[in-house]
C-alpha cells in the first residue's frame, strides 16, 4: 500500500472476529484491509484450547452468553450458527472431534483454523498489514462516512471501520485497549471490564496450596448461577473449568459455594457405614469418595478422625456438609495475565444487533470480544467472534 490508500473496509485487529469479518466483506467484492500491530495474525487462536482450538460449541445459544443485554447476541448467533462454522472447517478438510459438552476441537492443531481464515481472506482478496501501529483514527472532515486511519507515515481511508481488537487478556501476545479508546473517542458507551474465565486466588492462611494438583468434580455456585465441572486446586487457589465458568459472574467480595461431592449424598454414605457396623473413621469412609489428601485437610477442623460408630447422625450430616457446602470468598483472580476473556466492553445499547454497526456513527462496526458479550467456557467465545464478525462482514 502507498502513502495514502483508500479501501471500502478497514478492520483493526486480525483475530477471530476481524478475520471472519474481513473474509465475509471481501467475498462480497468489497476492498478490505486488515490492520494488526502483531507480527502474525490469530495469535489467540493459536494458543486456544490447549493448542487445538475449541473452535465452536454445537449447542451455542444466547443462554451461554453474559451481557447487560442478554438478548443482543441472539440475532447474530441465529444467522451464523455453529453448523455454519463447522461446514467451513469441513470444507477445509480440517479433522475435528467433540470432546465433551458439545465442545468441538481440531484433531491436529489450532494452526489449521488460522490457516483456514487466512486462506478465505486471500481468496476474497483481503489485504493484510501486520506490524501496523495505529497512531489515530479520525472522521474525514466534510464527509459523513469516511474514516482516516493514521499509521504514522501512511494513511488508510475507509468507508467502513471495524473495531476487532478483542479484550485485554494475555497482554504478552498483543492484547491492547486501542479498540476501547477508539470506541470512546466516537462516543460509544462502555460497560466496565474485568478479567473473566480466570482462576481464583485464595488467602494463603487457608493452607490450600498444600492441596495443589488435586482435581475433583464439583458444583460451584455464585450470584444465583451454578456449574458442574472439574475443579483444580492450584498453588495460588482454585482453577479448572468449573472455577473459570463461575469467575465470570463473581465480583470482588462475593461468596462462592462449592459442593466437592456433587454426585453423592455424603450424610447417607456415612450413616449407612455406621448402620452397617463399620469400624472406620469418618475420614476413612470418605476416602472412598474423595481424594485422600483433600479429606485429610478437612479432617482436623471438622473432627473427621472419629469412628462413624461413635458419631450421632447429626454429627455425620455435619461432617458431610463440610464437603457439600464449602463456602469461601476468593481474595481475587489471577487477572488479565491468566484470564481467557474480558467481560464487559462496548455497550451493546449503542450497536445494532443485526449488523454490529454503531447507531450514532454510521460506518463504524464493533465485533468479537471487544463488545459486551462474554461466552461461557467451551467454544462459545469463538462462536460469538465468528457470528458477530460475519454479521458485520455482510454489510460493512
Ligand atoms: C489462553 C486462551 C485460550 C482460549 N481458548 C478458547 C477456546 O478454546 N475456545 C473459545 O471459544 N475461546 C477461547 N478463548 C477466547 C478467544 O480466544 C477469544 O474470545 C477470541 O479470540 C476473541 O476474538 P477477537 O477477534 O474478538 O479478539 P482476538 O482474537 O483477541 O484478536 C484481536 C486482534 O487485535 C489485535 N490488536 C489488539 N490491539 C491492537 C492494536 N492496538 N492495533 C492493532 N491491532 C491490535 C491483536 O493483535 C489481535 O490479533 C481463549 C482465550 C485465551 C486467552
């Protein structure tokens, strides 16, 4: 591109949503450029799903997303469904499998998803500029519908401008707040941002770091929501899918309720052992249902070294409750350094749910994680990136 170039569509951010938007607009015959400050595109896709990219969820629907307006995502998700992205994956002969709970992963590598997007962009004639440092964006004076993007030395003019810079998580691979700043500059309202899908930190004096490495199925509840998946004790606190899920509805100071024995009735197990004449202690009986190290950690404070035979039924019910109703207030989260996504972002009230266009700024579109739509763990965030990117790409 030369000193001053003109395109129909400029997309800032070549991640999941930006590339989907670019290839869709390009396929309509629009001239499109993707501008990204990173040295290569789709870096977050490359590290996603443990390197295998959980690229969608078969069951993705509006109920799997959080937003100040929970209905906002409905239209885009309906018009670009998980089956649409799956058809694209199959057209590119990428082998995939369903892992669990509708989560679809590449058999091989997340690189295949990036290659798919780049191939579609190339086929649609999309221009790509990596290493693009954006110094500023302005509306061109006298024109109601053109934007000038200053790249410090060259300028790109565009009829449509798409903000697709994602969230703030994992700054080491290129996350930045540029998109939020530009949205504010154009008068769009913001919903406060926070790390989400992120591990919890627990107070060191609980001694839970001694449990590091233990994984158990758990039911975790907070603020009226609840998830059943694996919980992992870490050095700093708690992680695992169930914790990442609940972290998205947790605010500083909120209590979290954890059932460490969700698929059994601990009181019934202990009372049955007592009735059956077991000589074992409460802890010993529970070892058959929970990791030994975990039971030992609870044993002192909850008096679990007594034989079941010498405990009342109420004592046994109380001992079981210690595992069924463990409550705690995390001291914090591991922050954007470890968060998979950012919740909050550009307020959907200012956007069209059909096109992602800013109501007050014709020609300005916002797609992907930058918008206040946050998916559950399990392929939902990519599905939002594909669906919102596609919606904008059809009209930008
Ligand atoms: C470790 C990890 C694993 C994940 N695994 C999954 C998963 O398996 N399934 C799933 O659904 N979701 C997963 N996610 C979430 C998913 O990656 C994001 O929700 C998704 O990538 C958002 O797409 P996006 O296009 O909005 O933003 P991104 O994919 O983050 O793309 C934003 C782009 O904007 C560029 N950019 C940023 N700032 C600037 C700037 N100043 N100038 C120019 N360009 C800029 C970036 O370089 C980047 O290329 C994971 C996230 C992480 C961190």
